[in-house]
């Protein structure tokens, strides 16, 4: 099974830094929408009203929007479609989220990891030169989990050119786009630059931004370049009622102006808390991933993460496994970034001040048990 942050088999923790979910309490409109979800009936199976609502919020034409049970499900389904279309080779970002490779490996596909756009270009060209002909699937995660970085415009343009000249099917995982700070003017179409908007399959799942990761809901946006038959096939690969009543309620609430405004305010607040946490950790002698040499981040926009999570490494003499264990025993969960491609690094989301103080107390004082 792919390793994830969040709930584990141990007792519930007081403070969870291990997922990238928004820790702020949900706005009333969202809580009421979820409480009002009608669990006594099946959702309407074509999800037409939901797709129309999402379309009006800027995600694209309703007949190109496919509700999903969250992006983990969308990753599996899109990989299956690619496989059925003849794709045999999948490129995944590294460091990166493990579900892309897991989905491909489950279908017996070849997985290659790339760590920069130039490296990707070089290796894809070599494959083509060696006679590999079938379309290849290319995953991009923007903002990226675990680095929090966003690709810059020249990198997107290079990717667009590669897709065109090297026959790559582009899939953009936008799971963290709703918490990006500074944000995009428009939450939907503006999330990708125009050079890839027409060709990228977009995966949206606002449950993290809305602080509701237990509600499994998302939407896959088919690009204008996709054939209608492929969009229909993707639809038929999903079970009926793939989205629960709560999932419908969550996505509908996400479209409401009140919830969008709240999200914008959260992104700003969390960015401040993230900076404060970074400063606190540095004061304790921790290293921050955003301070690695510039070439590690050459493809990216801005000086650091654009979402409220960060990668940090304990000072020499303190192993990350030890710190993880110590914090877990004190009721605080952090995310080991090894399975995301960064051994000895930990990923922490921005959290409310009380949680940050509890974390700092634990890091300073060792065994202290923390109460929520
Ligand atoms: C980059 C990325 N994509 C997708 C997912 C899965 O999202 P969902 O909860 O919508 O299945 C996660 C969850 O951690 C993630 O980090």
C-alpha cells in the first residue's frame, strides 16, 4: 500500500501535521451543506446539476467534467484509460506523490521518475530515438507534493512542446491549487498556463483545502484535445454513483462565493503560519528544503513553497525517524518524506498556533506529552 499521512493504526493524535489538509474550522455554509446531504437516496447518477455548477465556477464545459471519488481514484482511472489506449510507459515527478507510480505498476506499466523538465526531455527523446513508439503518460503535480513548488512559465512551455513533439499524454494533479498563495485570479481555468490548458487532463480535489479529507470527492477535467470517445470511456470506467451524497455536497459548496472567499483568506493565513513555523524550526537548527541550492528548484516559480506545507530536516545528531517517533508518542504526527523521495526529510503542514506551540515544546523538551 502507498504510504500516506493522516490517520494510522495508533491512537488518535492531538495534533496532526502529517496531511496537507486545511486545519481551520470550516465555514458555516460548508458544514450546513454536508449536514444536509441526503444519505437516504442515491445521488442523481449523471451528476448533471453538479457538473453544470462546477462549469459555471470556471472549470470548463459540463460535458467534459467527470466527478471522481477524489484524486486518488482519478489517478487510478486515468492511468487505466491510458493503458487501454496503448500507453506502456508512465513518467512521474520525483520527489513526488506515490499514487502515480502505484497506479501504473498495478497495471504492469513501466514507471520512470524525473526530477527536472530538462532531464525528462532528455530521457524521453532517448526513448523515442531507441524506437519506443506508443504514447506515454506524463504526470505533473502543481503545486507539487512534497516540495510545495509550482512550475514556472518556461517549464510549462517546455512541457507543452514535449507533449506535442514526443506524443505525451499530460495529466496535471492540482490537488493543492485551491490553497496556493498568492492564488490565481480564477480558480479553474486560470490554474494552468494557456500553453497546456488545451492538452492537460486536470485533477481537482478540494477536500484538502476545505479541511474535509474524509469526504472522498473530486473532479477530472478532460482537455479540449481529448476525443469524445475517450471522455466517455473514462466515464464508463467509473462505477455508478462514484461520488457519494456528501461528495456532491462538498463540491457544490466549493463553488459558492462565500466558500471561495473563505478559502482565499485561509490560504493567506496559512501562508503566514507556514512562514512562522519555518522560522521556529530554523531557530531550532533545522534545515529547510527551500534553502537547498537553486538548481534543485530550477524549474520553479518564486523562492519557496506556494502552499502551506514545508519540508524540514532535524539538526545533525537527531535522526528524522527518532523525531517522528518522539512526536508520535507525544500525540503529534509528522510525515516522513522518504516515500515521497526525500529520505531524512519530514513534511509538515501549517497548523493553528496552539499546535505549533505544542510541536515546538515537544521538539525542545523531548518526551513531554501533549494534550489537544
Ligand atoms: C498530490 C496529491 N494528489 C492527490 C491526492 C489524493 O487526493 P484525494 O484525497 O482527493 O484522493 C493527494 C493526497 O494526499 C495528494 O497529495
